[in-house]
C-alpha cells in the first residue's frame, strides 16, 4: 500500500492545505490547527501516514485545512469512523478533532465508548461551550444560566458536562486540557498524546469570539497546572472535580493495553471455511 | 401437497416447551437426512422468551432440493403440549396428517383433537426413563428416523459425534434412547398401515451443502473480499455476525462490536476509507439508524456493504419472524439524491452469490450496496446441491497511482475516480460529506454540485450489470414477478402449475436498484398476466414495480405481511382462481 517514502516535511506549514478556514477572526481553532501541525512536524510524521478525522461543526472543518489524509464525516461520528480506520490500518497515526457539541452531545455515546475501548487514537475537542455553525445554541458544556441563545431563552437550566471527568469515568487512559492561547504548550501536549499508546483525549479551551465574546477573557483565568500528572484515577478525579475547569496540563495518564483488533497474520483461506458446509 | 402426490417429500414438525429439546431433535434429523442422501430444509420457530419457552422445529425432507416450506405438515410430533396453540397457525395439519404424542404430556388440546387427525401415543417419557441418560427428545429422534426410513447405524455415529463433548454416558444414553424410539413397534405398525413411502437411504454422487441464509451471506462476503466488519447485535442478523467474527480474524481481518449501529456503519466507512473492503449486517431498526452515514458513503464515494436481514416491522415488530417490508427504506431511505445499489438474495445458495456480487459492486463502483435478506432465509437451514455460480468479471476498487495533480473526485467518463488509500504519498485528500469540487475541496457552487451528482449517478447508470439482475425460469403467458425469499415459493408454485398444465414463468429480481426496466420488458414479451408476489402489507414491491417498470400485462397482486412465509399453495390458488 505504501509506495515509497516521500521526503519528510520538516516545517509545520507543510502540514497545512491551501484552503482558507471558514473560522471567524480571533477563533481559538486557528491555534489548534497550528498546534497540530507543530506536533506533526516535531514528530516528523510523513503526511501520508497521518489521517485526521472530523465530524460536523466549525472546528470539524479542520480536516480540510491540513495536508494529511482526512475525512470530514457526519455529525458526531468522527470517533467511530476513526476507530474503523484504525482497526483496519493500525500503521496509521489517526487524529480525531471536533467541537463540544459534536463530541459530547450528538456523539456522546461514541465518546464514552472510545474512552473505554482505548484504541490508539488522539481526540481533540475544541471546547467553546457553544454551537457556532448553527449560530449560537447551548452545548453540553454551556453553563445552565447562559441566556444568549434564542433556543433556550431562560438558559438551559441543565448542568454542563466536565469533559475531563467524563473521560476519566469512561476509562480514557490519557486526559489533558489545553488552551488555544498557548499553542506551544498545546503542541507539546499533542506530542505526548500522539505518543501515548492508547486513547488520548485533549480538551482544548478554544474561545468563540462571535457567540461567546466573554470567553476572550479566558486568558486571565487559564493557568498551567502545577501538579504532576497522575496515573491514579481516584486522585485525578479529585483534582478534576475540585478544579474550575481552567487548569491546563496532562491531568491523567495511565498505561493500559490499547485495543487493536485484527492485524494478525492470516491462518486460513476462505475455501477452508467452505468444507464445513459439505454434507 | 400430500404424500401421495409427492412421494418423497415429507413435512414434519417437532414441538416442545423450553428444555424439551425439540430444536435439537430437528437439527439432528436434518443432519441425518443429509447423511442419508436426502435434501431438506429446517425452520426454527420460537416464542419470545430469551431462554426456554416453547420451540418448534419445522422440517421438510425429500429427494429433491427444497427452498421453502410446504403448505401443510404430514406429521406433528409433540414432546409436550405446553403453549402448543402458539404454533397452530404455523403448523397446518390435514385430516390425513398424523400426530405422535406422549401420553405423559397429558391431554391433547381440543384444537388438535378437533382436526380429526390420527394420533399415535408413544410413551416417549416412559421409554426414556428406562434408559440411563436417555431423554424423550432422543426417543423422538428415533421415532422420526424410523418414520423416514433411515438407517440407525448412521444415527448412532451422528449422536456420538454431536454429543462427544458431553461425555460417554450422554452419548451411550442418547444412542440407546434413539434405538428405543427407532424400534418402537407402534411406529412400524403405523407405517405399514399407511403404506407410506419414505425417503429411506438415497445413493447419489451429487455434492451437497448444509447452509443457513446467514452463513450464505457471510460466505459470500468473504468470497467478495470483506476483511473488516463492524456491527451491533440485532435479531435476526446476529448469527451472521457470529459466523463472520472468528473467520475474519483467521483471514487476518477483524470484526468489531460497536456501541450502536451509528458507530458500526461509520466504522465500516472508516475502514473502507483505509482501503479494506468492509461491511456491516443489521435488521430494520438498525438500518434506519445507519441511513445518515450511508448518505455520507455515497457522497464521499466510499465502498460499503450493508446486509439487512429483514424482520417483521415497524419498530420492534415481530423480531424473530420474517417480512419483506424494508424494501422502501433500502430504496428510498437515504437523504438527498443518493444513488446506491440494492440487491435481494433469492434463496439460501443465492445469499452467497448476491453478497459476493454486492461486495464486488461496492468496491468497483465506490458506493453503498444494501443486501436484503430476511429471517426466513437467514435462520433456516437447507441441504442443497453444492452451490455453483459464475459472476461476470468486475474490476476491483480503482486505486489511484502516484501523480502530481491528484483529484480524488475527478470527473471521469465512467464516473469512477481513482481512490487514494492512506499511506500513499502525494495523494493526500479529504473525503468529504460536504459537496465538493473534483479535488475534494468543499464547494457549494451549482456547477460542482451538478457535476458530482451526475458523476455519482453515471457510474451506476452506465455500469453493465449483465444477466444477474434477475433469476428467470419457465415460459408461458402467465408470469410471477417477485423478489427475495418469496422467489422460492414462486418457483415451487410454478412447478406445480406446470404439472397441472398451466405454464408459468418466474422472474425473481435480484438487482432492485438500479432498476432494469428494459431487461424486465424483454422478459415479459408475450406475457399477458403478471402476478406480483411479496410479503409486505403496503405492497412495497408492487409500487416499486409500478414506479420503475412498464408492464404491458394484466397485473395481479399477492401481497400480505408476515410473519408466515408466502407458501407455494397460496400462489397456486391465486393463479388458479384468476379469471
């Protein structure tokens, strides 16, 4: 399948396509795109051996903005599509990216099962606590009293998910939180995530200047966690629950055997199964 | 159909409550029939219980291959009478049928007694008690093997093989119980009194296979090259998946049990994007969940095969019984203008052909293929002549070669564009459900939309599907047009009508989408009456024919819902009464 190794790109920009993003000026997702390309360049991964899978939403457009293989699929199913690709092609580095609505609402079931399944995938949720592409509705990470959506005029009245806590409960083996205001820190985190032999989840606080302009203030609240990464799920749960959701860093990492179906050398041919039908 | 008119074609039913072993008796009897050179078919019928509950093994054994059940049963053996009423509509007895009952099971229900059928009391429970490790269902197996004129040596060996894992005591007990049933004098008397011809041992060189429809679809998938599957359990598709799972592994592939059908179809698309021919299998409710992503596979031009094993619907409906009512969903369920393929398997052997063909078509045309099977095919087992078929040569997936100016969705004459497989340098592209330009760049331009819609349509419309679009047999001014598992009943009905002097042609459509109006018109030349036969309350197939085909003939319709399969007799009656 691999024909011959191409020249390994060395610059982050080599991982970008020439398509202009649809994102608004000031959108945090630009920084995520930069962090991904930096991480890939740092790891010197051949473009043809990387696939970026996404669903639907502003941030899910990211697949088209890179020069690796990509799949821009249906809303909420990027993790499932990526799992199938990885099951069939364990030689590829498979990244998955999308928003908080795509990953935690319509795709919530796939998210918890991806955490549990622990395939060697890296999943980035660009969390801006809002549906941007559909012009500003509440997502599963929106505060219950956010009043700016016409769809939920009095606020949702529903408590938001804490994505890191959800991932931990569901069994993810690598959980991190990054901030679009710190693309270099995010790139380092992504390198660790890609190198982690299992399911790695990064929640990126990625402000939406259009529908959540108040998030531009996040830069004053986000702080790099001073705590060392733990492999103790109980300790990690305590820290995640005690935190306001603004601490960044690798919050939890544990070595758990990754799930990789197939890939064994064939030991039979189809004709071997046919003999069993003979009367 | 009675024994007298069809000398070596015997239909029998074994019923019992949970744990009585009716199904085991049926399965062993079918194997024994195969061993004795017969052909046959067995359907299993269960109540809704997960474990236990009443069960019936419905068999048809004879010298000629059969692909559907007969209209009525020659013999009912009841291990007990608990919940027997539940099978009354499935086990149609005639006045000359026979019931074998166990006096220990108590009074025969009035509904059975009122039929006026001869009843032979065989003390199966009592006989079993006299044998260490004996069970009444093995007595029953002996009784039925004798009734069918089989040899008891062969049965002894079969029992030894099947029960070897359960230990020597069970094997010896089962063999002894079988012999007690086999030598029961009441049966010998009843046989000679009725002067019944029975299949006995048949010697021939014809190679035969024992196969369920689900196994047929699984085998066809593997022959077609499927090496990845993802699926969510659902009746009646689960046993197809269970058959595939270890075999895919042995072939170097895999099957992943997904969290739901939304995930399974997306996993299939991901794996296929990675270059591996991939499939899922499901049933109506699961197919409904997959439709959105099937639209994605059409738009992104990713080969994907979905085997849909139909059951009674809508909703949970009658999940353990058959119906042909997902046709509309398979044809029209995708959103947008989404050209894809729909094929229907016509019998057990045809499950192999149709599924292999579907995989090859999906790979070649880079699109979605829905294979429609149904519970009636999927979960029944037949002994049939060794299935042989020849598919026309179909080019495999067209893989892109290295180039400097690769365009994934290039507008080609055929509509098929070379597909790059991840890992191939310089051909990186983004597969997209957004409408796109030739290069794959998202585009909402009218010209790109028109061009890509045309291309996706063209690659299917211009493809030569050859002679496999339908299975046609017979000649005559009367034709039966049908599809799916109803085809077997139609073929048998036509055979009976021919024997009665009415020539009937049968056209069973295998390729449902795209439609083949010219081919059907050619087949219908000289036909003045067409009977459309389907198992759907809303006449889905009839309406599909009306929408896509010109049929210059008088049209009759036999359309009814499940759960009971369409029987040959129903079709014969309808044609005989057609004035």
